[in-house]
C-alpha cells in the first residue's frame, strides 16, 4: 500500500426535513491509501452513501448540508474548493459508480455519446480520439463488438452490461479513487461475481484505490483490504478484512455476522437476529446509538457515546463493552 | 393422483407461456417461455426452496400454482384436487388454504387501508368473522407476528420495511391456510431485519404446521430455511435435491456455478475456494437455446447438449438432475 490519498476528518452532514434535522453523518474520520480497497458496510440509512457523496460534494443542498469536517485530497480540502475545481476532480481523479445502472445512464443518448462526454470534458479529446478510447475501454470491461455497441442505447444492454459501461465510464479518465456505491446490489449472483472479478482485475492492472459501499458482508470479504462498519452515522468498527471477520469487537458487527446463514454450515442453527430497527437521528445522540438494540448494553452505554478507540493494529472500535470478555 | 398421503401439493408438467403481440392488428408474434414444463411435489410441513436468477420463471411458477395466472398446460394437485380444472367459485373457496407473501412490502399493502382493514379483509371476504370478532382476530394475528396489537389503527407508511412484511404475513395467516407461497419475502429488507423475518417464518411453520414454497435468489438463505431445494434456469428445473445434498454435491454445472458465485462472509474461505465465473447473460426466454438451455453458458457443454434436451433423471435417491454429463 502506498501513500495516503484522501484523509477525511470529522465529517458531519445534516438533512433538513419537515420532521426536523436528520443527523445523517456524525463526525466520521477515515483515510485511504494508494491502491487500497476500503469496504464500507452498513444497513440502509446508516450514512455510508451520504459520507462518500459528501466528500465529492454531491449532496443535494438544500435539504442536505455539510456542517463540519475536512476531506483532504492531495493537500487540498475538497469541501472548501470552488465549484469549478471540484468539477475537475469529479469524474476525473475521483469517479463514482452507482447502484442502479438503468437510472444512472441517460436513456435517450447512445452509449457512445455518454462515454465520450467525460473524455472530451476532462481530457480535452476530440470526437475521434474519444471514440477510440471508448472502444478500448469497453473492450477492457469485457463488452464484445465494442465499435458496434457504441451506437446502441442503454435499454439494448442487459443489467450486467450496463454496469460494465458505468465502470468503463468511471475509469475513462484514469481516476486515482473509484467510489462504488452498491454496484452489484441490483444484479444477479452470477453477474455480481463477474463484476467483482472485473473490478479486482482492473484494480490490479490500473493500481487505483477503491471505496466499495455495500450492505453485503459477503461481497466485502472477497474484495476489500480494510472494512469500516457504520451505524447511525458513526463508524462503529474499522479493521483489516481478516480481523473483522475473525475477531469482530462491536456487538453490531457480531450481530450482522451472526444474522447471515453460512453456506458451509453443517447443522441448522437459528439465525441470530438483532431486535428492533436502525435509528433515524433527529438529535446528535448523547448515548451509544446502538444501545437500544444491543444485548451487551450496560448502564454507561446510555450515558455517553463511546469514542472510536484503537484496540489492535489498524483495528478501531466504538464500544464501552468488549463482547468477548464482558465490560471493559 | 397422489398416492402418497404426505404430499400436499403436486405440480405436473406446468407450462406458462405469455403471448407477445405486435403490430396494428395485435397479431401474436411469439411467446415468452416463462415456465416450460416444471414438475415437483411438496410434502406436508416441509419447505421447498426455489432458486434461480431474475427472469428464470421462479415467481411465475409460484403464481401459476396459485392460479393467479391461468397455466398454459399442466396440472397442480392440491390435496387431490386439480386446481387448474377448478371453476371460479370452488377455486375462490380453495384460496383460503393457499396464501402468498409478496416481495415488496411497500407495494403489496394498500396505503389507504389501516392495518386492521388489511389483515381483517380476508376474514370479511369469506364471512369468517364480523364486527368485534374481526378486531379480536386481528389483534391475535398481530400478536402472532410479534407486532403490537395497539397498532391496528395505523396505516402502512407508519411502519418500517420489516414491520410491513409482518403485516403481510399476518394477512396471509388470517384464514388458517395450509400452504403459503413466499415470493422473495426478505430480499427487500436490511440484513439484520432479514434474520428477524426468517426466524418468524420458521416459528410459525412449526406452530401452525405450514407448508412453504420459498422463492428466492439468495442461495444461502434458501439453504437455511428449506428442506429441499429446486434450482431453476430459463423456465425449467435443472436440479432438485435435499438441501445438504444439493449444497455438498451439486451435480448440474449451473448449480455448481451458482453456488460458487455466492459471496461468503469469510475472507479466508473466499480466498481459498475455486470460483466458477459464468460468461455472458441469461438468454432470452422468447427463443430459448435448443437442447439443454444452459449450454450457451455452460463451461463443459459438448455437441450433444445442443441437439438433445437432457432427461430429468434421479441419479441418487431423491436427487434429480437434468444434464447429459452429470
């Protein structure tokens, strides 16, 4: 792993809604090194997508607002850049792949035209150069007859093919960071396996760093180097991929892993289920946001929100209790 | 008919084709072969898992069994009655025994009805209860699915996804059915909520002696909940076996690929295991490939596969497969 690429500190994002201010991200700090793949795991509404969208300033504002924090990318704060500067970064040095390839592609534009757009904008290519580069990119993501298929529209592509196009577009300007927001959630298992293999191959060939947002602990296990688990707008655990699965320390991580049926399980065990449901935070919590659902909660959990503390090499946990040993 | 008394539902050669119309005169130009000759049976009290990728016909199979679509051909025997031949009124009465839980808890509940009306509607439709009795039945049903009976005056939008799915389960249970088709009941839910709903379905099965057809694309969840599992590909069942048998010893190359594609939440295991990555996409069900339907993506296909439809064979007791090379 190389040098530090992006360093996010104390990021906070709020959304103004008719019911009050939703605290979506509550002081998240993390970093990403060159060539590293960071998995971000959590359930819907935990703030995983909002965190990454905030870094690229893609939060619709209003109602969203980044209220605090820094996101230092190559010595400059992404959150303080003017709109022209950040536009140069988006789709150029940092690019993004979204969950639903059907809604993120323009249905009335040919694939060729959509692919040429970032190339002409960021790399100042002319139409001919952009076309050649598009053909090369489609070949790279495994789409046969690329030259012919450039003339087609998104509806003529299957779901897996569309996601390949999205990845090709994201890679077109040789980004240093690729943010993939649930890129395989809408796809079938066999197609998901194709896309995961493709991204792994491209990562090794091009040496880019990846932030892979997902709710699927299985996919993360096969692609990430490091994993961050989020809950209620906080990072509650962060560890190297092997440590997280072998030695999970936060009760929520334990619960998530326990609620998955294992494909190689021998006997039929009842699934562990976390009672209740994820919170919507209208106030910055003064207690641990997971306490109401936690089976290990002690009195102190209701009094103070635990900070993220280092418990091992590269392993950080925000919990007052060590579920393996009882209270700390 | 059914000789074995333990068999609750027997599906024989079920075919469901949807016509395609084109042009000014809406002429029929072809058919979508959604389900193309599917046979299996479900024993009393068991859960049969039905897995496959989107568009393989698994939901259509479930809906044709319940006669929500009129099957093109084939028969469905439920307790010795052929549902396909049943006239509308006897079929309506039969629906008390046959219920369904839907995938999308947001779309399957009427937003303008309260929980009491949603769960109580089947009771009213069949004249099983009226007035105060409905309130009592609804309260006990909500209690059964672990929802607070005090919520019966609320509307669906006031509930989370997992709670809505519980309302859907309560509605399905209102008429004491014996057979429930669960059509991807958990795929729209969050991971921690999925486990809650699966545990609930298992508890209810035990308490009420229910029989499930559990349709899903999540193979690990299907393995968890099912007794036997059938794998579908492009309108046909390619393999059917006892759950541990199927996962330990898959005989069809499609099942093998599907199993190896499941993401496993264990980085050490996923590094070691061999993954079979299938090329390409599922072909269109309008023109399915000749011979074996999987041959276009099969890593081991030979010439024979294009010419002959593989026979449905019982290779080991209770383990059926349709492949020339198995």
